[in-house]
C-alpha cells in the first residue's frame, strides 16, 4: 500500500467540489460577497479543507481502480467536518454571541459549520 497520486488528486477534486458547493449555496442565500472571503485566513482554511479531502483518500488506502470512491471520500471529508462543527456544543463567551444584527461573529467553528 503506497501513496497513489491519482487517488490523492481525485480526493482533492472531491474536496474542491465540496467547497464549490458551499460557494454556490452562499450565492443562493445572499447577493453580497461575504466579508470574510477577503481574508487570507479564510483562503488558507479553504485550501486546508480541500487538502483534507486528498489526505483522507490516502489514509483509506484508496486507488484509482474505482475513481468514484476516492472522489466521494474527498467530497465527504469536508462535509463530515462541517457536520461535526455544526453539532458541536457552543462555548459561552463574548466571542460567539451574536452581533447587533443577529449574526454570529466569525470563528473557526462557525467557518467549519458553514455559518
């Protein structure tokens, strides 16, 4: 069992599709460009989420004999993390209290949860 670059690439593609779906959902919800999208930290985290899709295919030892499997694992990895973050209990602090307009303040957990 070695590193399969093709499977890693399919996992990256799957992770990228998950991020694309998040952007598509944002387009449907609001015509405004999110403020956080202009920060370097956001794009670093987005890149890491895509990389996680590729790494999961490697950790599972998948190959390209069935290309939909690594693509599916790559797609699922960021979505699983999003689901875990969305269901994580919120810590009570001034950081995650809503602002004056009722929106959640930016945080890593809110980013992962897609909020």
